């Protein structure tokens, strides 16, 4: 998470703290923000140097640290690596059959069936 993302999440959390009374999803939103803010801040992978007259230049973070320049230098824009992507976990044939049988027994139409599939996929993918 970049410092800007962290700042934005903190602002959203602060705003939620000011909301009085019951608001649907408020508790879940606050918990998600607390969890995200508890993650360590991501270190820049490198920086784009804007000091050149011709073109921006990429500088690896280790090289910049050696030079002793401060990280808040306006001539350098931090570059972050994307977080690793999790592998999607689909439904097994057995899980599909279970949902299909339940849908058939309870005479589900499109929406309940889709909700059941979505819930199972969220459970398996830890969302």
C-alpha cells in the first residue's frame, strides 16, 4: 500500500468514526479499514527521476538510498510493485453438484442460485 492509499484509508476511517447511529455496512467497512491499515507500509521499488531535461529516468531504490537523497525529494516519484496476485480458486465438481441439488430442491430461480455460487466462491477465495 502506498502512503497516499494509507492516507486515503485513514481519512475514510476518520469519517466513519464521526457517523452516528446505525448505518448498514459501517461496522464491516471500519473492520476492513482497520485490517488494511494494520498492514506494513510498502517500500518503494524505485523512483522516477525528473531531474533530466530529456526524459524521466528510473532509479532503483537501493541506488537512491546510497546517494543519500531524502525520500521526500520532489524530483523523485516513488514506484511501487503491484502486490502479488492470488490464484483464483473455483468450485469443485462436488460443490457444483451440491449447489445444483439445493437449487433444484428449493426451486431457486436465477438470483438465489447466483448468490449461492458467489458466496461459495468468496468463502473459498477468502474475500
